[in-house]
C-alpha cells in the first residue's frame, strides 16, 4: 500500500532529505515549508501521515495538530511532530493537541522508515475492515452494531 505523506518543515535541507528518502521507499510525498501550506495540502488530498516540524512558520506544528482535529477532514492522518529537544510539557501539550508521536531532530531515517511502515500497516488494516463491512448485508451490520453497543454499556 502506498502511503501519502505530508512533510511540513521549515528547513529546506532536512525537508529535501526526508522527501527523497520517503520517495525511495515508495511513498507519495507532499513537502511544504510552512503551516498554512500544510493545511492547504491536508484539505486537498487524502493524507495518511503528517510529519510536522514543531517550528514551522505561519502555523507551528502544535497549531497544525489543533487545526487537523477541528477541520473535519474526510480522513484524520497519523501525525508525528519533529522537535530538537522535546520537553515533557511540550510533549504533553502536543498529545493534547492531537499529535500521535514524536521524532527527534536530527532525524534518523531508519526510525522514520519504521514509523511509516507501521502507519502503512495500520492504514491497510483499516481499509480492509472497511471493505469487509461494505460487503456485509446491511441487516447483519446493524446486528453487529447493536451487539457491540450492548457490550459497551454493560
């Protein structure tokens, strides 16, 4: 499965290295240098994974995370924030804003590749489940929903 990844990083060198590595690994990549362009890219396409620098201009990584959760996107991407020295209070604020994970700069490409692989696996599983549900009889879906709802309330 080919992941569509958004990179938002103010550093042209790190953005270029990350983009070329992800392209080599078979990902589709959109790379931007600021937070407003990141939001525009998110509105334009089905992004599976966002790799956001904490310090992007216009909107920083934390603000982009807030925006993603409030934007009503068709699909909410898995979001990773990049920072040089994550402090506990920053990490807490980022998780509350909707970030799913952190990467420390300078990036280790092996770590980035592993995270992308995990997101690809999760995305493929979700797509498979959706396909199975679409093939099910609507009455059977309703029964399953009722059964699940009953288990949650008890």
